[in-house]
């Protein structure tokens, strides 16, 4: 029996098969704006590597909030997917149980179990990529009780954090792709802004480790981690918060897939 794992991002969708203790057949495709087309593409790709294997479960994540009824309710970078019942559609398509999470939750779980957060009891994961999101992981399990804190919506001044440091926001502000911004002064400014938002994450989630991922953090001309750490230390000291260990994510583009694997093995 095999589990299909997936990660639907704002621009790319990643798919793989987890079977016999291994993840294989990794594929990356563009994420369509239309969710029905997105599911069709997922089925096309998985049909190619499933062959005659039976699917025991489908586990994955999406760059948006998934409600208990399976519908996507909030997705700034997948606006066409809002209202789409991804769980119901995938269950019908695969004739198997389906679990779908917010991408921050599943990537966070992957990092806590297999990546930079391994060995820490409480891990706060924050991704800064096309958008900004995150999750709290306690003892290698997603802490759904802390989902009320939406990292991307943390206020820094009059703006949401996502409106200031995400790849989308930076590209809009400077008119070029973030990876093409070599000016260290700009990246330091972004690091300082990010640290202000992360102060709220540290206050609310009290993590042992703060793991930062996403293309704006680990990509070309990224936001400097040392500046984020230094600025965050100033804020935590000023407010008497416990300063966590700050680390770059280690699982790259497949963190969500490894989170899906971790969830599969736990259940």
C-alpha cells in the first residue's frame, strides 16, 4: 500500500509517493489558478507513477487555510482555490482517505521530525516565500490549538508582515525578482522588519527552536539570518522573552512532503 504526498504552493505543486519506507517519484509541476485543473494535473502525474499500486491514503498541504469541512477558506496566493473542497474532490478521485493541512503546518512538522527542528520539544516554523506563514510543532505533532496566530497577518506598523517581507511584496515594491536584489542594505531592512514580526511568534509560541524557511530565507540573495537573529535577540531581551535557537530550514523544497510522510507514519 502506498501514500500519495503533495504540497500545493502558490506557484509550484510537488508530488511524490511514499511506499515501503521510502519517498520516491518526486515531481514538480506549475500550480494552475483553477483548482479543478490543479486536481486533474495531480491525477495525471500520479497515474504515471502509481501504475497498479493501491493508494492507502493521500496526505498533503496547500498554501492556504483548510477548514474542517475540507474547503480552502483563505489563500492569498491561490485566490481561485478559495471555497474549493479539496478534501472531498481528492477523496472521490483516489477513493482513499485524505488529509490536507496548511503548508506551514506540514513543512513545520517535516522540519521538526527530519530537519532543523529535530531534537527540540517546541518548534516554531516560519516560511517567507511567495507568502508568509508558519506553525507551532510540539513533540513532533502539529499544535492545532495555536492556529489562531496567523504569522503572515502579524502587524508591523500599519501593515501585515506578509505585505512587507514576502517575495510577492518585495517584487512589487522593487519591480524585480527578490533573488535579483543584491543590495545588502535592502536585505538588512527586510531582516529587521521580519524580526519585529517574529517577536510576536516568540511571545505567543515560546519555542525552543525557531526554524525559518522559504525562498526569501534560503534562496539567492536571501534575508540574512544573522541579522534576523541579532534583531530578534534585542526585541526578546527588551521584552524579557526567552530567546530560541534560530536556524535555517534544512529540507528545502520538499519539507511539505516530508511533513506528509511524518504524519502518515504517526497515524
